[in-house]
């Protein structure tokens, strides 16, 4: 048989979490609205937590051929024609 558990995950270092833990409020919808960047950071942190708990690793996505070609074109010019050579600092 499998163990059945339910967890209530709360963000770390959030003043609203402290209110819930200290039982200053009975409602859990006391969190402030987040910006898109803050929300992405929170989601990435949660995914890392799940990966750690499940001992899995995130699969890195391959770049498409167009992204790889664009990155190569913005780098140094290997043929030596049509531009200055990069200076070493």
C-alpha cells in the first residue's frame, strides 16, 4: 500500500506565511499580487523543490537550427572577410 498524504505548501520568507503559521488569520487568500517576473521566480523555485523531492533533473531544451545559426552569425567572423577581427584585451 502507498502512504496517502496531503501537504499545504507555503512560500518561504513571506509575511503572509508568518500570519498563517501564527494563526493570526483564518483565511489563506492574504497573499499580495505578484509581478510576472516574481511569479516566474516562484514557479521556478517550486519546480526545483519538486525536482529535489522526486530526485529528477530538468531536461534542457535544444535550440532550433535558426537560433543556433543566429547565434553563430552574431559571433566572430571565422572567414576573416567583411569586418574587423576581434581585439584581444
